[in-house]
């Protein structure tokens, strides 16, 4: 897998979504921390790349492959804001801003082409995660087709 895929995406997020205060490769920062909180700034976006499907373009020796490039973004908030209908409007507004940021991330990546892409990034899902530590975390998945 080419490091350029990760570098291009990190640079894109930094440029187009300045509201993100921490953008990094996902190394388990939200899962394996031992202090009071993970070693990130809020809101954060952690990026994980994989190639779950690869296919040879020919049966003749060493040939290029068409690969599915899957990018999983873990977007986390530590604002403790609630959407409860009995909370003050300003608190609910803080919680609703999460959705604005998720939309901005989607708009920045969905349909984006990079070098070696055969098809652009397309969003496949955006799912909230249930957590016991009070963080509000969403997992957003994009896929593209690349030639390697």
C-alpha cells in the first residue's frame, strides 16, 4: 500500500477541515490509553487505510492490480453535550455542531480523486459507536478504486 494515499488524505483534511484539532493515523489512541483521556486534541480524526479487495488486471506474470482502497475515519468529540430535549438550547447546539463537522468531512472527501485512482472516494457509511468513556465517536468509511 502506498504511503501517498495516507499523506494525501491527511493533507486534505488539514487543509479543508481546519475545525479538526488532531488528524493522525489510527494507532489506537482512543482505545488503548491509560491516562485520564486519550493523547489527542478535540475534535479529532484518526485515519486507517486498508485494501480489502485486490484483483489482477491480467493473468500474465507480474501485472498491475485494481484494488479497493478503504479508508476508515474515526471522528471523536469530547464535548459532553447532550441532545436531550430538556437541555438548554446552547448545549444542544454544541451537540448538533458535530453533524456539521461530519458533513464537512464528507463533502471534502466524497468524490475526490488522487493520483493512481481509477474511481474517486465514495462514502460508504457513517456510524456512531457506543462507548463507556463518554466520548462521542463516529466511524465514517470511504472507498476508492486504485491501480497498483
